[in-house]
């Protein structure tokens, strides 16, 4: 999903220590936090 990729990119900007591969394993709470 393109939306998931956008969220991953946002996570990289907010939390650089997370790798793109780990972005998939992030808990749903992180995704919801970005939506807020």
C-alpha cells in the first residue's frame, strides 16, 4: 500500500534509528500516532 510507504517515510524523519525494514514491524500504535 502506498499509504504504508508514506507512513514509513514519516517514521524515518521522526525516528531515524528505525530502518526501512523495521518499519514494517512497527506496532499499529505508531501508524495511528502519525495519523493524528
